């Protein structure tokens, strides 16, 4: 598995920087005051798993590591097999002919 390149704060968008600083502010009691990650999660009303993940990433990559990354599959359909997409598109192109029943036309 390849390591991700280290991202500098200046290489982030303003929104990514803002998000990284928000996450750092959330982690600050753990980092500076010795509070537990569980305490921070309770106080901030977030799940413990993102707090744990952010702490790990902060220790590994620093403040820029707290910035949200983009999705690798952005712009692509997720969770639908290509064969199913082709089938659905094919059905949409077919002309479906239906007999329309009509009581007044039944004797004709």
C-alpha cells in the first residue's frame, strides 16, 4: 500500500483549512489538557471513532492531516454494477409497446 504524500496547509482549500482547524479545536482538550478521547466525544456529542481517527491522523501528519480529503470515486456511480447500469440504459432505449384495453373497443 502506497503512503499518501504529506500535504501542507498552504496546499489546502479555505474550506479544508477551516475543517482542519475545527477538528483541531475539538481535539485540543486531549492534546493540551490531558482529557480522554471518550470525554471529548461526549462533550462534543460526536462518535468516539472519528475522535480516535483524527487523533491518530494528527499524530501522523500534523494539522494538515485533519483536513478532509476528496473521494477517489468522485463523479462515479457508487454501488451499482456496470452490467446493471447497461441493462437499465438499454431498457430505457427500447420501445415498449402495450395494448391499451378499452371497454368500448372490446367488441370491435
